């Protein structure tokens, strides 16, 4: 089994007795742009370097560059060499040059955009990469990391599949950029049922999943330096897309001691004159929380006081348990401008078909110009997948078979009970009971296990038990004391896996 880049970097640094700052200083001498934050991202495994930086790191460590990047080759054989120190000023060009093996010709290499410097999406990051490497080497991995229902036997309702097949021949062309009339009409009626005010058919945009629309809605809004309040923990696409659009994601805390509800005082304290919007994720990924009306009302009051837009990600709105009811925050804010996101990936278990939508509501006059921007971007991507749109009407109407999963005897309900009880029975682990979705975000007593890196914990669990979970840091949670479990697998597999996690913690002491 091969180690990850960050493990190898850390090992080689320890061997050569080098600190992060040594690399930063040395890089300056060689005219290489390498900041402290880059170094710390490499060391923590949050990012891997571009080719030119990897070459420099390997040369400075005097190790084989391929070995450093994770290849199965000896560490010191053909160790990379440092170029001559340079007196030239630092280059800020995106295209960098590297010496060819003959040392004569310089080769242009292509690096990723600096716009991605602050973008992290660790749910599919280094730990998942390591799991993929292990799988490729023949190890069976138990996966509790991705909210993708189909592989766990959650099937799309037959009627939805049938209707897609019937409509396939009629969905070959582009649709209007916001989507098919029938799909948008059904979404509009759904918005009416949720009491979302002032929604016409023009206020509905379909997308290739909510993911596309998160990106689109933030790209249309943000100028460099604009701030958006995003929850911590969050579904990390929100933070990533705010930063990619040039904005700054400012995290407000969701409070584990209050059922993981947003901490309103913390939210208030983070508002500045650059804040444009508040993002809420309700029901929440990764905590499984469902926000009651009183909490939503306080967020609306805050948005009203500071004239902020509200983005509400409600993709799990139909996956609610314990007889509770989901309230759309937009229904409480007719005088504010709100954008509500949902789709069929989770409630209808068709994540692969990529069906999402967003609904503009409330006081749209406040956002006339922004809506022009949304329309431009929606037009530029032509339209979302048309065969997938053709089933929205079927999916949203009639019997909602997903409800059967959410009551005692139903898979999601029973799996939640099992996971919640088994995790809380592990000494050193506590978890708030999720009310919705299919995630739980347990807390680890870090002192008991000497945990200082949650990512290292995730890697250790992966190596030791072949179980893949997501560490809290992947959700922009800034303490190393949480992890997320997806409880979609069947009871028998969950029993075995959580049992193994308990066994792991019975002896774990982080090095
Ligand atoms: C909170 C949240 N929003 C959005 C998405 C993306 O959904 P989609 O499949 O519609 O792109 C996910 C997926 O896990 C999610 O958890």
C-alpha cells in the first residue's frame, strides 16, 4: 500500500530535520513562489503541489520526486537536484518553466489557476484519494463518506425511471435555459406548498444538480472581497464557490450544545459592511440538524436588520424524521430577497441524473440587477440536462415513496437509530441525534486519544480498519474533534463498521 504525498512529505521533513519555514526561505533563493500557507496546506494534506513546486520540494529534501508524490519507487534513488540559486525577482507568471533532464532546454509547464488557491473540497480529497489507491491495490474499503444513495440499494422509484424512458425521444434538444415549462411549473407548485412567497415561473431555474446552481448563483453575485456568511461545519461546496467567485466565506458557528443550530450571536458578530448574504443549510449536511421556526425567524430578523440576501440549501427538505416538519426560511421573509435550492438527488435517490433547482422569492425588486446576472450565466450554459428535467413533474407529484424510509421500520430511520446508539456507546465519542438527512457528525474526545489532526485520524482508521469516513476539517470545522458518518449502508454493514470503529478507538493513541 502506498502512502499519500503529505505522509511522505512529513516523513522526509522529519528525516532531514527541516521545518516548513526552511522551505519558504529556500524557495525565495531559487526564485520560486512558495508561501507559508501553501506549505502548511501541503503538510496537512489539504493540497498537493503543482509540478514545479513538487520538483523543488523533492530537490530540497533530496528525495526522488515521484516517490514524494506517492509513487512506488525508492525514496532516495535518482533524488531531484536543486537548480542554481537565482538573483532574478520572483516570477508571478502562471506558466512556469522547468529544466528538462538534459538540463539544456526549458519546458513550459501549466499550473492550475491561483483562483483555486483558497478552494478546498476535501470530502473527495487526500483521504478519499488514499482509499482509492488502496482499492486499486485490491483492498476492500467500507465507505461511510459520500451521500450517494444508489450504491446502497436506494433505488429510484420505478415510475420515475419509466417516465424518463418514455420521454427520452422528446428530450434531445436544448430546453429554455431556465428549464422545461412542465418541470418549472411543478417546482413552482412545490414552492407554493412550502409557502414561499411571490414565486412565478420565471423565478425558477433548473440546474445540473444543486451544485451547478450554487456555483452559478455565487458567481453572479460576488465581487472580489465581498463576504458571505457560511456555516461551520458546512457542506464545503458553499465555501469553495464563495472563494472561487472572489468572495470571502466567513464562517459562523453552528452550536453542538444547541442541537447544532446556528449561533445567532456569532452570526451577528461576523457581519461587516462587506457582507452580502447569509447561507443556511437546512436540513443540514453534515450534522443532520433541522432548524425550528424560531431559529429561522432570528436569522430572518438579522438579514432584515443588515439588508442581506438569504441563500437556503434545502436539498434534504423531504428527508425529515420524528414527525417534524421542514420550514422554508423564505416563507418567513416575504420582504427580503431569498434563493432556495433543492433537487432530486437525495429525496428521489437519483443523484446521478443531476436534477436541481433554485427558486427566487420575496422582494425581487431588490435584486433586479443580480437577476440579470443570473440570467446571463443561465443562458451561457444553455440549459440543464433535459431528460432529467422531464421527470421533475412525476417525481414531485403523487405518492412520495421516500417517506416510507423515514418512519420506524424504514431504512433511514432504523439505520439512524443504530448508528446513533452504537456511536454513543463508544467511550470517548458523543453524537447529537440527527433529525433529518442521512448524516451524523460525532464528537471525539481528543485528549483521550491524543488527536491533534483529524485528517491523520481518518487516515489511521482507513489504514487500520479499511473504513473511510470524512474528517471534520473537510466541512470547514476548525477543531480536529469531529468526523462525519453517512448512514446510508444497510444495518448489517453499519453494525459491522461502527463495531470496527469502536474497536479502533479502544486502542487508538495518535502518534
Ligand atoms: C447540502 C448539500 N447541498 C448540495 C448538494 C449537491 O447536490 P446535487 O446532487 O443536487 O448537486 C449536496 C450533496 O451532497 C449537499 O449535501
